[in-house]
C-alpha cells in the first residue's frame, strides 16, 4: 500500500476575496466557511498568457495570478508557495480554456499535489495526470487531509481508467512512457463492433496497443492512437523540449519527423503588445522563440515561421493545418486547444499538452480517454445575416452546455443546416468545441469537403464509404437546434457562454475597439463578411466611427493573398480599418486589438472572452459581420440593424 501524507493546508478558491486573502495570510478554514466556490476557473486565470515565457519549475511562483474573486485578483506572486498549500479546491468546470500545461505545472511546482473540484475540463485534467498532479471530485477527502490522515494512492486513482491510474502511479506520462511504452503495436482486428459513429471509426483505424491498453475501444477508458499529424506552437515547444530531454536524454530519435509541423503564430505581433511591453516580457518571448527554432533545427522539422520582415507569421497553426495538411479520416493533434478546427474536414483533431506531445514525438502514440459522441442536429434555413458564429454562441448559451453536458465529448455536427455552411464556416463550429467543453468537433466529409480540397489544394479527394456515422450509432445525447429561429448573437464579457441575441440588448455599450481576426475570425469567408459590411458602408459615405479603432488581422498568408486578389484591401483602407499580418494577436493579449484600460469595451470575432485574456477591458464576442457593423455604428450593432438605421436617416456619414 502506498499512501500520501499531504500538507494539511487547503486553498479554497472562493467567490469571497476576503476568504481567499485570510487563507493566504495563514488562516485554515473549513469547506463550510469558504462560501461559494468559483466555477469556470480558466487556465487564463490559473496562469495568464503572459507567463508563457516560462516553461519549467519557475512557474511555481505564479499559480492563480489571474484568479478573480469578487472583482479582485487576491493572489500574488509567490503567495501560494509561501503559504504552504498542498491542496486546491474549486467548483465546476475547473481548467476551462487553453491547453497550456503551464497551469498544472505552476500548481505542482508551487507545492499543490491535489486539486479537488466538482468537475474538470478534459485537457486540464489530462495535463494534470501527465505531470503527476492528482485531481479528484471527492470532497470528503478535504476534512481527512486537514486532519492529517494519510491517503492511499489507490483511493485517489480508483475512479480513473486503468491507463490514467497507471500514469499517476508512475508520477506522470513521460515516466510512464519510459517504463511501459517500449513496445507499441496495432490491434489484430476491428476495435468497434456494430453501428458506430464517425469518431469511433477513425479512432479504431488509428488504435495502438501498449502494455496497459486494450485491443478495443471502450468509452471512458484510456487508449493510445497514432496521429497522422502532430504540430507544436512556440508557446509550448520549449516546455515540450525541456520535458522530453529531462525524461529521455540526448540525443533523441523522433518518430516520423516528416509528420511534425512547428508554428510561430502566437508571438509574431508581441512587439505591439502593451501588456508584454509594460511587464518587460519581450526578452522572455524572444528567448521562447529562439528555443522553438532551435528545437526545429536540432531535429530537422518543418517550420511555418515569421514573415520575411519579421512582422506577422505565415499563419495560425490550426487554420493552416486545415488549409494545407489535414484530410478526412485522419487524426491531427496539436499543442493548442483549438486544434479541432480541422474537424471541419472530417478529421479527428484535438489539442494536447506539452507532456503528451513530448511522448507522442518519441513514441508516435497519443494518449486519449475514449470519448462519447454528442450529436448536434442543426436544421432549418439560416436567416440572412446569421452564420456559424451565431450558431455556436447559441449552443454555448444552452443550459445543458453551460452545465457541462458536452465536457469531454465529440461534438458531431449534422443536420440539414450543415449543407448550407462552407468548410470555413464549419471550422468555426468545430474550432469552438473547445469553448463547448468538448474533446473535439467533427463534420462528416461530403461534396463541400471535396470542393474545398480541390479549390484550396488542388487535391482530387475521393470520399470513402466508411466516412460517416452509421444509422443506429450510440450517442450520449442529441441536441437539436432550429437555426431558422436564430438572430445575430453576442456573448457578454466574461465567458463565451454568456450569449444573447443582439436585438435583445436594451442598453447598447459604446465600442472602443473592434477586432476581426484570430482562428475563428480570420478565414477567407470571415473576410468576405467584413468586406460585405464595410463595402456597403463606404458606398454610403460611412467610415469606422471616430471613437473606434478597427483592426482586421488575417489568419494565414493564404487568406491575405485571397483578400489581395479580391481587391478587398482598398475598401478596408477607405473604411478606416488597420490591416495586420497573420498572427493569433489580440486573442492571446499579443498585439493590436487588446484593451489598455478597464473601462474600454471591445467587440471581437475571437472565440474566448475570459477575464484578462485580451487586456483589462470588457470583451463582447460576435460574428465578423457584427464586429464590422459595430465598428461603423460606434456601439454594439448587428448589420441588419445598422442598415435599418441608415435607411431611416438615424446614422449619417461622418
């Protein structure tokens, strides 16, 4: 029997900032005295994006630096480590957002050995496993730990699948991989019997067998699969390299390096990031980028990096994977939570952490917990002015989704409305399954997929008979959405799930910044929408409102070249937009489009508006058309509303 004697100090992440501060000052309180626990604590709160310049145990100085309680940020540098906590307790959906492994590493390095919450987001919990940080939903452990009772490790892993339990017993994934993954093979027969979903079919065709995994697929159980593509972004390469060499030494033999891609997409506008400049982080970012490039050079890996003048990059990783690499039926993994973007092509694409990627680089095997599928049936004709972003913001506002019913599941988007959506629009749906809490999103490939591959890549792709879900396949649940009833949506500041139709807003906030870009807002058809609104405005003598700054940022160089070919740039310039080269940019507080003051309001086409993610101001999420219309009106406005105001003479040229 192996037991763990935890330090009895427990940190309750409460909605009451005074309770948090008392704990930091040395008070030990009981669960009943902590008050309401914070739900939906994101990785942006555990480790703000600006901490991406650190990739090792130094992160132990910073856990919960962005944590907000009662409108305050009560936890400072070194506070958790100095207070001697070993357990953290929180509410529902802990670890939302980014796939950054920095968050559990910061906790582990600060002395936290166990996180207890009502529920966890998939990527966060898997990252915690991979680092040997225990997670539990058993609140009865709290009093026992506070009383000094040793806890049997088997009690901590008893609710986990065999693979997760084995990884935790070994102290993390890389230690497990070194000990247990010297022999990796393929199962002798089909891994799934009977009617199956498309996701199950893809997993079955990529399943690998190790000493602790089964020959078949069973929902909720751990497994390893072979990835057709693996990619890293510069924020995580240094951490991946550090973990890899610490576990396996040098030199290394990477598995199939031809199927690995590296992207320098998050930091290519960091020279214009107010947050990074003010905090003196530019040297750290430059060091991070150097480590990224060095890893690529050391192992001869294909890099999509900065443009020739050093401003902007070739493109954001996951849109580029969709534009240039992913194919239907493949598995794509990347160190970014929005990797599901490529699910629009009918591939199974999902985000992983640095340790998982490190293990996959040397073994070729990617760890998963076999997910259930959630069928999302979209039906009805989309109204004019309503697109995929409005659909997904409506889904995010669904009480079932807000309660966590989609956590860890494959969102299979189907129904008659799908045929109305282009691949770019489908990518908005699959991309934002990260916000929906899902494992990934997928759309079965069809003739639209064939068209996309032919026109974008010159590929004459042949659909195969198996590339769809079977009638009678099993789903965890089905959500049906009548898209004909939808209106243009926005999400109130603080969480993408705060969706509301624009038309229901009585008080329209004045807008200071309008940002059109990122992976969800920087595709070709997103720029078609920006152009449609801004061309309409220019033809009527209108420009961007004098109090608004409008930034339009291409997602990839392919999108930029498309806009040049279509003649869009002249219209954007006449309208008063500032054009930016490809980068994640404002979405990660990394360039123009972020706020500088708490009183600033941004309307943005990005996918997340967690507190502090894009600066100290308030961020409203919206579709590309609504972003452009709001920039013209000077306040939150849908395009249809803007047109009606102009026709009625309520909005005159400047």
